[in-house]
């Protein structure tokens, strides 16, 4: 007989059970939304390194304040709202990041409506008509119109931020454009909305 100890398997009760921890919601959001968020930021700032920095900063701010998230919207909507605020701050600090500054020679072929009183009057009237028409839109339609037409969000991004189905976003945008055109016709003008 051998004097060496024999190896016995550990009793089943001592075996390590698979982890029953729930996945970390912040880590999950980073995995699921990082590429889409970066594309969103890049489209607004137009600079890859700046987009990377803003995307990372959005995730950091979301992570730090996740405990205060009230759950009024989807976490991805909240994350994109954080990114939108960071983009606004970024662009407001340096206008050259948003606009390409060119010399006066680039403007030589452009028509200056200020020198043509009739063109200027037409432009002022069109702007007033648009302002009045926009002010008359219901809030939900105006919000979708602003996000897609002014902020240049995709239907998917607008739907995510508003926590709505894409079909609802498309429908609201269509109704907003239709109401703008109808109101412009009533006022004797036209809008290419």
C-alpha cells in the first residue's frame, strides 16, 4: 500500500456555482451603443478625434451619474441626450470647428439679397411665414421636425431619443410638413418643407 494521499473530488456543495449576478447596465449600454453613439457624434462634429473624445466623455458622465437616472426614458435615450449636450458645448466653444471659414473670393458668385430690395422683402416674408407656421405646430410634431430637419438626426436616432417607434417618428414628420405647407398656402405663400 502506498502512503501517498489520494486525491478526492470536492463535494458538490463546495463547487462554485455559476455567477447569478445581473449584468452591469452601464457596461451593457457601452457595448450596445458605443458604435452608434460615435457615429452620431461624428456626424455633428465632423472630426474623428473630437468625436472619440466626446463619445468617451458621454460614457463617463453617464457612468458617474447612472445612479441618478430616473428611468423616464430608455437609458440609450438618456445617453444620447448627454452626448447632444456635450456636442453643443464643444461647438459653442470654437465656431471654427463647426464652420469652414473661407475667403471673400468664395462668395463672389453668391447672390446678395440685401442689394435687391424685392429679394430681401421676399426672404423676410418667407421667414415670417415659416416662423408663424412653426409656432402653430403641435409640440410633438415641431419636436420631430426640429430633430430631423434642423439637427439632422436620422429617423432611428430621433426615435431612440424620443422613445418612440420609427413609424411614429415618420408619421409625425409627415404630418408636420403637411401642416406647414397647408398653413403657408392659407397665408398665400409656399414652403418647400
